[in-house]
C-alpha cells in the first residue's frame, strides 16, 4: 500500500511572546486524510501553535510545511490567505446577517453560481442541515451553528483544516455526540485536520493521533490507545485517563512484583539506583495501574477497603485502600454497590502495565479525573 503524503509538518518550531517561550521545539507530522489533535491544559501553547500554522503569527525558529511547501521559516512567511487552510474558531465567527447557505458559500466566490450552489448543497447535506439552508444563523442551535462553521471551512476544499476548541461552547452531552459526527464528516470529505482541545474525551473521539502538549513541547505524539496504555513518561501517564501508581520490585526484564501480585510489565530502560544504569532484579520502581486493571472478585483472598466511590451509571469507580496503606482505583459494575468502609475482594487483570523509575514518580502517587 502506497504511503500517504505528509500534509502538515512542523520541524522544531519555536515561538515567543516578549521573553516567554510559548512553543519550544515543536515537531509533528500529519499524513493526508489524518485527524490530529494537540491536547493540553490552558497555557501549554496549543492555540499559539494553531495560529502559527494558520499564518496568523510568525515563528521564531524551525519550519512549518503544508502539502510539502514551506510556509513559515527563517526569512519566509506565506500569508494566511495563501496557505489554503480552513479555520473553525472557538466562537464559530459566523456572519449573523447571512443565512446558513450564504455563510457556507462565503468562501466560494471564485466558483460559478451553479457550482457554488452545488457545493453548498453537498455540504449542508453532509452536515445534516439541508433543511436549514434559508434560516438565519441566530435562529439555529449552538450545535447546528458549529456544523455551519465546519461546512463553511470545508467549502473551499482546503489542504488543511484547523479547529480551535470547537466544542467548548456546548454542553457535555452535545460535545460528545458532535465529536463523533465531526469525525465522520471529516473522514467522508477526506480532510486533513488538526484540532486543539483541553478535553481528552474530545481528543480520543476525534483524532487518529494525539499530541500531549506541556510547556510548548509535545510529550508524546501517538494514537489514543497508546497514550492510555503505553505513556512514555510520568507526565503523560498522569495527564491521560485515571490511574494509581504502586511501588513494585523488579524480578526480571519484564516481570514485576507488587502487593497485588506479580505481573508482566515494561521495566524502565534506565534506573540510576545506587549507580545501576539498567533496571535489574531487586530494583524498586512504580507501576501505573488503570481502574480496569483491578477487578472486583468475591473469591479473591486479597481484600481492599472501599474509601470512596463515584457512581457512573453502569459502573462505580471505587477508590480502594490496600493493606499497605497505598490506594488504587477499580471500575466495578454498578450492581456491586458496596458501602464506604466495606472490604471487597480484588485481583489483578492487567495487560498493559508501565513502570517508572522511583525518582520519576511520587511514592503512592494517585490521580483521579
């Protein structure tokens, strides 16, 4: 199978405001038809990165290429209007004095009237708004406005589509539904897209590849599955999903012992304990256990105390106190409704366990989101 060409590439991009470095050596690549996402907390540099790609801001160093053409580099800056990039803004930026159809048609003035009408009709059908074509944008819902903004950005068939926190103005239920719908629309159009968000649920629902951004740097650029199950460092492990970090002893290159039992896991490649450069038998590490790695089992002799619980419909998320005083998380079907202080049987059922050096992890570290 012929590899798809790279549609967007950032090569060691840097950008600063005054004396503050906002983007620091940012590198990534998106292939044609892929959906990427920059995920991170407020202030991590993700919106600045998007603005640099769009051509709203120049960069201090590195290079940005779109469809194989350099658009930003030292001594080179292609204006935004010449980059063939579509943009969906956080507030949608629709023209309130125009109808839905006229908003979508706004960037199609270079086409004949008939070609313009055909493209608008095609896109409104694609986003499920064919019946709303003649309505004013203030007469439709927020979710519909978001789809109008998407259709308008897609109308000129840009080489790259950029979306800045596209669902932040919508309620949670609508965000979850639209994330899946927008992904379907982008795939049907064959669009290459980059989205920025602080919401990992949106990132996972939309993107083929996600970059966890921290202090202007990508900590890991990977599939959502790998970010969750194979985080490359403690920051990514802590930021993505939920998990508990338990002390463990290395038994071999791929075997660890915890108080919950022995398990197979990725032993850190370097250890630095007592001059030890390679983790080996007897070294102390910490392992990341996700809530689905610990299973409630009434027949298990290993007991843990329910310290708190969060009802999630089909499941409870239990915070469990272990005999050692460490804590762990477990997802349990909601018909197992145990009281705070009750002891329940648990067992390990972990397939993707990642270990970290002790100096990379806080002893007994614990994260809930």
